[in-house]
């Protein structure tokens, strides 16, 4: 009876499309690739980790037919609002990531511009708190860019 119950639970969860968070079913055409990133080391490591977690293999001999090229991330900080004393009350971070997905043998070249936005408050009484919040928001913004890139790769139709 216990085995039947376990089998029923497994069947139910797989039938409804449930999957672990962070798993993206990438098409077979992007399962073997070369990653060329000019983004920061931390971003590149997290991206490579996410791709590996989702089944992508990076051959060391350069035999991959697919090349993923990541340009440096551009993050711009803007003052969103000011308080009555003319001091910045809120900041906005806008990020832009340029990505190219190239299939070498077929000669296809797909380009994406992935954007993200975060808003955070400026604590005028604690500069350290504001700096800490900005660092957290930058990391979350980079995580958002990775998630959006994974979704684009999921929908990539390479021939």
C-alpha cells in the first residue's frame, strides 16, 4: 500500500508539470555550448552554475556547436526621488545585458537585450545601510537577468 501511495504521488506531481524551482527545461540544441562572458566573475560563475544545473555541458576542447556570448553588464543608478531637504530618497538601478547565441554550423546568430530594474530607498542617516541595500539589489538584479536569460534559452529555436 505504501509503494502504491508513493507511486501515485510521483505520478500526480509529474503529470501536473510540477518541477523543482530553478529548473528550466532547455532544448537539446543548447545542451552543449561554449560560454564566452565579459560580465563580472561573480555573474559568470552564477550563470555557468545555473546552466550546469539545467543540464548544459561545456566541452573543454571547443567542440560545441553553440556559442553563448555575454557582453559586460551595464548597470545605471539614477535618483528616483528626493526628500524635502533635496537629498536622494530613492534610487533606481537599471541593468542591460547584451547576449548573442550563435550556432556555428548553421550560421544562425540570435541577439537579445535583457533588461532589469530595481528600486531601493536611501537611508540618509546610515550610509552603510544604503550601501548594503544597493549591493543586495545589484545581486538580485543580476539574478533576475540570469532568470530572464534562462527563459530566453528555453524558447530558443536553433536548427
